[in-house]
């Protein structure tokens, strides 16, 4: 619960995703990941009940073959922004397979 600030940057080789609470996030650690495209296996968006937050879940495989799930809370994500992010992540997954 809370209001989260998020930043998603996807360039030609690496994804940079950051999410943290707007007020208390200034004092605590940020939820941050920097991952090459070839490590992404799957993604999904989940609606949080009774809030205006969504959760972006990324399934990642590291060099050892170990699967890692990383979740990012996102506030006030519009349907257009969700479609744009989904489109880019779908292209990355299609390129990996």
C-alpha cells in the first residue's frame, strides 16, 4: 500500500527498472534491477485489490540457470503505458526464443 514512483528504461541491450515509495522511499533502499535482454523469460502485470497500484513481475534466468522472480509496484499505470511496456517486453521475449 502506498504511492510508488517508477522508472522503466529499455535500451537495445539492457532493461533498467526502478520502483520505490514516494515519501518513505527517500530513506529506504530502492527496488532496482539492471538486466540484459537475454535473461528475461516471462513477465506479467497484476492488479492490487482496493488500491491504484499494479505489480510488474519479471521472471529472469541468471547465468547459472537459476530462476529469479522480481516484483515492482507501480502506481497510476494507465492502460496505454501498460500496453507500451507489454509490447516491448513481448518483443524481447520473442527475440530470446
